[in-house]
C-alpha cells in the first residue's frame, strides 16, 4: 500500500506489568507462567503520502483526530454478561440479537510455556511461540465487539492520533498492539534470575514490522472510505490532468477516485485505467451537459484552452449504444436457439453462465432515486458476470436471480423489496431479512441468513425450512 505505511519506535516499548498496559495486552500476551515478558508498542505512527493525509484531515485543524478503529478495552461486566448470554442462546427468534459484521481483526498471541528440566526440577526450559487468531466483529446496541473467548468480550473503538503535519504522520496517543517475540526453545537453567532481560532481547523487529503492515494496518483502515473528486469537461482535458499529476498510485487500496464529467465509453475508461494502474478504485459520475456548461463559465475553470471535439460525444454514445443493442439481440437469438436443444446443450449453456462482461453504465440504468437493470439485459442476466455489481439501491423485485452470481445485502437494495423474486443460497450470505418484502418470493434455498420472522411475507412466500436455525 504505497499511500500509507505503519511504523513504530523500537526503543519505545513497555512491559505489560506497567500501569498503562490495557486489558487487550493483558490477554494477548499472557503466558502459562508469567505476564511480564512481552513488549507492548507504546508509539505507532501512520506515515502517509501528503495528498492522502490532506484527504484525511480535510478542514480539520484539531491536534488530535480519530482515524480507524481497533479492539482496545474489555466490555463492562454488564455488557460482557449480556453478550455472552445472547451468543450462547441466539436463534432467529431470540428477543435480543448480536449481528455478525463483515469486519474481523487478526491478532497475534505470544505464548510462552515453561517446561521443567528433568535433570534439575529447580530450573525450566522456556518455549515461545507466536499464534495468529482471527476474531469476528459483532454489533450490539450500535457498538462493535469481538469475542476473545468464553465470557471475554472486547469493545472495538476509534483510534486517536496526534497530527504531525511536518512529517505527514499520525502518531498514536496510546498503546494498542503488541510486538512479537522470536520463536525459541531456551534452556533457562543458567539464567533463572535474569530471564526477563533475555526474553526482551528476543523482541523481533522483522516479525513485528511484517505483522503491523500485513495485518494491523489493514485492520485499522478496513472501514475507512476516502474519496477524491476530479471534475472534467472533456476526455482530452481529463487525460491531460492525469498525465500532469502522476501520483495516483499513492491511492492504491485506500482512496477511491470519483471522476465527474461527460459520459466516457469503454475504450476511454481503459485508457484512464492504463494511466492509473489496476489497484486504484475508480467510479464515474456523469454530469448533465447544462451543468458542465455553467462550470465552464466559472473563472476557476482551468482548461479553457482545450477545444471541444468536433463530433458531439452524445452522438457517438447513441451510435455505440445502438450497436450494443443489436449485438444483444443477436446474442439472445443465439442463446434461445441453443436452449431449444436442451437434450444436447444443457452442459454447454451452463458454461456460459456468468461469462459475459457488461459495463455497469450499460447494464444499469438510473430511474429517479434508484437503479434498475437495463430491460434489454434482463433475459440474459444468468449469462452476465454480476460479481462486481454494487446492488446498493438497486431494484431487485420480480427477478429470477437464482442462476446468477449476484450477491447482495437485502438491507441495502431499493426499498428492501424482493417481492416475486427467486433467490438461491449464494445470492445472500449471512444477512438479515428484517423489514424485507418477500411477498410472492421463493427463497427456500437460503440456508444461512436470519430474521425471517421480521420480513414481510404472504401466502405465496416460500421460506427456507431451517428459518429457525441458530445464528451462531
């Protein structure tokens, strides 16, 4: 990730026996025999590309900001008992629920075991091992928690950082993650009185660096959504701007670029992608021509020297769209012909499922306040690759999606409406149906989701037989 790195000061670490060690540290670095042999990183810095940091700070001039989140403190006794009780008894009809989130945190445990030396029971061998564990995040009462183990829940909280603009860094205000020890089997018989010092010398900078950048950094920013808006008035203008500012590689996996301007065809988007690289997230917002013309009159408009193309973009788009529709008609006829030969072609047809790539701006159409599938493509949905389609605010009622590869959250689709639709198990993965309109729909193949009792149903709704299945 070129736009951000995580650093730490190897000289600034504290023993868990110090008063400022958090509960997280107490658990994560406990050993079978003692708790004060591991190091807890007291100062962590996030080093940013200057433009990325400017996007994070915006107009905020505060010396301390919140950025990202991480498990940092034990849940209160009351909440801990409540979460454990719900977790143990949870079903789809439970009066109270905890909701599994898509987030998780990967945490490394330093486990140190002390083994007696057979020849001299007064001394021990020490064995150190690092173990990786992934913890799922659950939501309850608007807060997030992880279940470390039985009767042990921790709260996920925002991280606070001191702003260091001079060095383009955010510096942690408190310790929240450990350093890793080297793996070893050590004969402690000669070092019984100074074992703590020996273990501290085995603090591994290489392993800690790798852990911080491979896991901790990604966990911290997993819910961060940074966006940079770039307005343009023609394709030529946009390419000129991109060429003059070749620093977008610093946005990799962290910042989404939103290009706002006239419609761009597939070839133009491919050209843009070739300049940006393939790890930069991009979306396109088509701006009405009238609005663009008003912006061109602004004294801040930088590209007045670029003349508009002689051939109107809208005419080119219409011609291209007409050509695409003709190809769709030919494809539909070919597939119908193949389907008519069911006896010999069923296996061939299945090979075509989800194999056709169609750009979103052709596949989806904006209708007032939501999106819908272009009617021209609906008969072919099972043959189109829908794996990258964002179903947020997308109308999905009255559709057979069971043979498509579309996945979505029913809480995010248009009006939470799945009426008269057919779904398979793979379309929805472990999501809530609370408030979703399932009138006339068939979802009997769904096996993992929940809250069916809070959905809108009628006599024609086909629900899964395991609707009372435990959530956990």
